C-alpha cells in the first residue's frame, strides 16, 4: 500500500489521479483557500492552507497512518518561474522560486520512500532543478526524469510536461506509452449539449461560456477549425495582427479541431482570444466543463459548492493550474508497477 501527501495540491488533479490507482492520499497543502472545496469534496482528503516553505518533515510524516505503507511525497511546485514565458526575466524575485528548494528540504527531513514532481519542460534549464535532482541522488534515491508527451498516455491535449519519479527501493521508470492513437477533442467533449456564448447549461453550471464582444463574435464566425486570424477579413484584424510582430502569434483567436487533441489548457482557456480555445463548431470559447474534461477531470468533479456560482476566472485558474488527472494516473500506475517489480 502507498500513502501520499500532495504538496501544492491546488484543486486536486494530482490527488484525484493517484487515488484512481489505489494510492491513499491523506492530505494536500496549498496557499490558495479557493481550492479547499474542490480538493476535499472530490478527494475525501484533508486540505491544509499553509505555505510549504513553513512545513517540516515531522508535519509531513504525521499524515502517514500505516506503519507498513510505502510513503510517497508529491510536490508539483508552481511552474511560472520556470516557464518559457519567463525566460530572460528576473524570476528570482518571484515568491514561487524558492518552493522547489523547500521541497528538497522536506524530502531530506521526511525521507519518504517515493517522490514525484511535475513541471514545465523548461524547468531543466535552471540550476535549482539540477540541485534538486543531485540532492535526491545524495539521499539514496534512484531517479527517472524526462519530458512526457501527454497525448501518448491518453490525455486529449498537446501538453508536454517534465515528470520526475524517485525511489529509495530500487530503479524506477514511467510506464510505457498507453495510447498509440491520440484521444481527440471530439472524443472528449463532442457529446456535450450546445451552449451559446455568455450562457450556461441549466443542468451543469460549469458548462458555461464567456461572453463575446460584437467584434469577437464576428471574428469567431470567420474562424475555421485549425485556422488563424489570417482567415478573417482585414477589418476584423487587431492592431497586433497588422504589425509584423503579430504574425508570430497565429494560435490566438483560433478554433480547436474535432479530430485532434486540444492545445495545452491554461488558466485563461475559457477565453477565445487567449489561444486556440474556440469551440470547433459553436461560436464561442470552450466552457469551464469542457476545459476540465480536456484536463481529464471526471465529469462530476465539482470546483465550487452548488450554492455558489462558477465564476470564470477563479475556476479557470484552478483547472488550468491543475496536474491533469490522467497524467497523475500514469504516475500512480508507474509507482504500482515499480513496487510489483521489487
């Protein structure tokens, strides 16, 4: 049996996936109080609002209940300081920057048998990441780490993430790819009821789409699946498109394609102008529920109580920041296979 603690747990994507594979996640830590309901309601684990930098190894070990269980510590630190978007910027002043260092310290103090982390691929360009890996090896962990193409494991989006697995028990690796044929947008959201821009489905408050301005409604009507703003009439193009610099951003104001995976979900994935987040067929951006499904959350996953409205920005942030549930399942299956091989 594996027991786990989830650091930087957010709305519970990693915890949900690990639990699907039989791993008992006891608690999740995060500083975003808005994630408490989603985490606890869907995962039946305790949410603790606390800065990970203030935790100790004793705090972590206090959650493991079974003395015979294998202990897993998961720490998917916020990726913003390591993202491609921030390359060249002084991110050392970002309060999120030291969090990978805090994770390193907690591993040394708690000494769990298993460790995992997930982040953007560009995390490997930073010294703090290599210090983290070196520390694991110094502590006696076998380490596997690589950039994973999530479409090869059944996630219906073109998402690439850096995944690390570590074990004190012996060599470990991620399981082999499970999906030679990608899961598509149509496979994932094609059966949902139609929704108009600015409206929501009366049976599912999360199946709601953002409003579109008059000009953006004209733009999406002139957009074709997989196309760009270059398909529009000249009068609909924005200033940034007219300038030469705008030509390097063909993926904004785009529609997804039914027969392909979606683009990577972000915290603003509900906005038509924020990427290729237009619905393949309907004249609107994708809904919060569609974004959650593309992140592989179960259809009944709740992000807010029934008594509260599902606001686009707060819920979009929870969905976009989450570890995709399917990727978390693959991590869990990999740990299970590791233990079976010992």
